[in-house]
């Protein structure tokens, strides 16, 4: 009998997968060249989520670009923020207070757990173990609720700031987090009961996407994806930042370098993260949460409370003699409460004024004055009061307000130089490369995204496997396309 | 179980980066232009002609062992420096834990440099991104295409003379008008109800 190949005409098939595909974790497009069920070649196409974060970052000050980093890896936004802040602090040359370091470590490890839970949920769902998805989301929801307690946001948090964190944590939060860490190890056991000895899971993960240690390093893999191959490269140990040099933890590494080992690494990493959080809560020192560097950091808002607090009885008034009629305040006023013609003194409609002090900080001629206890008075009375000397408390607060305004609008001048700082985010190594030319904006901002590098490894991992294993390989490298495309 | 937990020591970096810079200077005396230092990070500025032998030396030397390419990117110094572009390599040794940064100067009139994919396979996508964003060509690259921007895009977005707000999509980019045209054509095949 003739061989089958001769009877039927066989040829390679070209299959398009994505960009809108539920298993590609975003908008990743893969073109698969397949011979029967076997993959011959995989060509990934990325860039569908490209928003030009690097170009945008170069157009704003370091302080303003912080929220952009949330939008890269939206699954673990907290880690991205921390990575950005650590890099900018190194560039500024400022030291973060001890308490802020510990709080950041807690937040970073919470983000690692949340990320690995989402990874496990979707990875298992892709392979076919649907139950795990719901279990993982139960705990992830808990962490997101804890995020909400510290900063009010759940996904795009922007909680860490350059120089520390935005606000101190409450006792209530720490107690709730402690309860979580008590409970969480038993929850990990629950997931493992579902899949660890599951024969289908083992068949789908063991021996899939094997990559040796040398090759994995050569491909630039980082994080748990690399450690699954047995390389103990962990930036938390190599170049400790925040409080990682003060806590005791171990680094899980695999031996085979297949999908199963990478899965085990992440499961053990979650336990280590849980441990780190517990140690941090135990060791949490007292003290400030923002660095004492007024030039570079946002200072607490209560210093300018005397003039911006809504219950204060202050009023703003334009001195007729000093006003040149330049129109700066008129354009800046958010309530449109200022009126007047060009080159003639302006005036404020007191009933429309919000008391936000925007006009006060924009005026270059010091024509605007703050009248304490002047709310609800007539213009004549205000003009009379405006001539009186202003109390010292108000003068100090207003000086402070002007400084704050300049800080946010222009940003501090940064020493000239270039810097590359890497941090260990849940997905791998997140690096920021800044070139500063001495101005307030980065001359060059570069984001080294782990997902980008890992997505580049896909052709290597998938080659020779079956079509169904492409899904397992996309899952195991843990990519988020928002970060990949930036 | 195959996966084990290991205790990784918190020991400092292997060789002082200044010594590494000296080693490069000794080995390639005519290639090194300058050595810059900022916040304990050393960058070696080199010419682009023999960049691959330099990188190959850093990768293969048993005492240096830079096996991990952390990052490869470029920077555009328009009207700031004599040589317009710089390709930046951030290297790390996972064995000895030392780091170094290599900056290769690439002039504007000849934006070409050797590809280091044979040294580090992971450089593949980084170099494609560099080409996409700065228009620097990497000779010998196995898959030299744009990566993030559409393949028929004109201009290189991260160059300093490229505006922050790009062109209007519906006027200037033919790819977008094509999609609109095709969606109109295919509209008659849409499902009803």
C-alpha cells in the first residue's frame, strides 16, 4: 500500500490567531505556520496597544508622568509605580524614610500576590481548569479591597510617590492585611488541591516550553519565567531596593525549565510574598512617610490649610492700583469669576469665587491679596480690609501654596546625568532608563518591559509543540500587552 | 519535587565597574571615546565600528561573563551632541553580579550599527524597536521590520524632531483610510437583528 503522504496532498497551513482572542491576554496577534498539528513557526505581532508612553513621558515632568506607569501593567500597577519612583529617587539622589520603605515593600508584595493570582486564574482557564479561576478571583478581590483601604483606588493606584508614599497606612488596614496573611496559605493549598496532582494539568504543563538556563538568560528572560529554568536571578537580592535587604526570604527556582516548573515557582513565590508581608508588618517602624526634601517632593497639604480649606472665611481681592490688567488670572480662574477689560484693573465676583487660590498663584504683580474673614463682605469693605497687614499664618501658607503650584506645574530641576534602575515586578525585570539634561523633564525616558522581552521568546518556546500548547506557552510567560506595547 | 527554594545571598557586585571600563580601554584602545560616571553607574562611550567584538568580548570573557542583556535602547541628542544618536546597552552578569553600560555613537548621516542578536538572542525585539522608533538600522538582524508602529508608517516617533502629536490618522495614514473603506464595503454582509 502506498504511504498516506502520497495519497493525500499535505501542505503547511497558515493560521491567524488574535488579536481579538480570549487566550492571548490582551491584543496579541500570532501567525502560526502549522504542519498538521505541529507548530513550524510562530510570528508574534505586537503594537496594538502602543500609546507612546515613552514619548509622553518626555513631554512632562517626572512628577506628572507617574500615573502613566499605572497604565502599562494594569494587573500590578503598584509595582510599576514603585519601580518608577525608585528610579526617579536614584536620579534625584534622595533617601526615602524607613517607614515608607516598609509600606512600599508591603504594597509591592501585595501586588505580586494579586498578579500571580490573576496569572494562575487565566492560565488555568486557558488550559481548561475552570474552577481555579473563581477561587483565585475571590482572593484577588480581597487584595483589591485592601488597596482601596490604603489609597481609594483598586486598579490604577498611583499610591507610591517620588520620595515615599502618598499617605500613611491605618491600623485598621494593617489588621485586615494580617488577617489576610493568616488565611492566605490555606487558600494556596486549595488551588493546589485542584490542579497540582491533576493528570490533565500535568499532561498539559510538564515538558511544555522547555528552555535551558543558559538559553533563558541569553533570551533576556527575567522573573519567575527565568527562575523556572534554575537561574536564581532576583533583583530583590541582587540590587536590593526599598526594604528587601531587611526581610528574610528565599527564592524558588526550578530545575527542568518547563511550564510546570514555572507554575511551581510562582506558587512558592506567593508563599514567600506572604511571609515578606508578615515580616514587614511586624517590623514596621514609626516615622514620616515622605522624604524631607522640599525641593523634590510633594509636601503635606495641611501646611497650606489656612487658605485652601473650604470652611475658612477668607476672600480674594484684586487691588486696583497694583493690577495691570494682563488677564492671567482671568484665564486661569476655573469658576470664571474674574472679569475686566484688557489693560484695565480686573475684579472678582465674590459670589462666584470658589476660594481655590488659582488666581493668587498666577498673579505676577502681587495685585491679589487674601482677606482673612472677608467672606460675604461687600467690595468696598474688602478694599478697606485689603490695605491692612496680613497675619503671619496666612503669609506663610500662601508662600507655601505658590511653591506647591510651581512644583506641580514646572517640576524641580534635576541634575544632569543618565541612570538605569531595575526593580523586580511580578512579571520580571522592569527597568527605567532616564537621561536628564538638567531640566525638569526627562530628556529620554525608556521603559524596559518584561512582557515585551517575554513575548519575543514565544517563537522559541512554541517551536515543535502542538497547536494547543501555544496557549499554555502564552500563559506561562505571563504577559500583559499593555506593558508589552507601552 | 522539582522546584526548590534557595537562599540567595545579598552580596555586592563582583568587579568594580571602573575596572571593567579600564579593561575595555586596554583591549580596544582606539575604540573607547570616554567613560562617564553618574550615581555609581559607569558608562563606556565607544565608537560603533567594532561594537560587536566589544560586546562579544564582554559576553565571552570568563572573568566578565556579561550573559544578561538587561536593556538595549537608543537616545537622540539632536543639536546637543556632535554625534546625534547613541545606542545604549545595559549589561549584567547573573554569575558575578556586576553591571556596565555601553553607549555606541551612531552618526546621523550613517545610522547603521551591527546587530548583537548572535551574542544575545533577546536583543532581537529590542533592536527592532530601536529601528522602529529611531530609524537606526542593525545590519545582520534576522528579522528587520517595524514592531510597534504599523509597517507602512512614515517617520520615527521617538526622534526629537518628531512632533508629540503625530499626523491626523484619517488624512495622512493610508492604512487607516483602507480600513474605513473596507468596513464600508463589508457593511452589506452584516447580520440583521
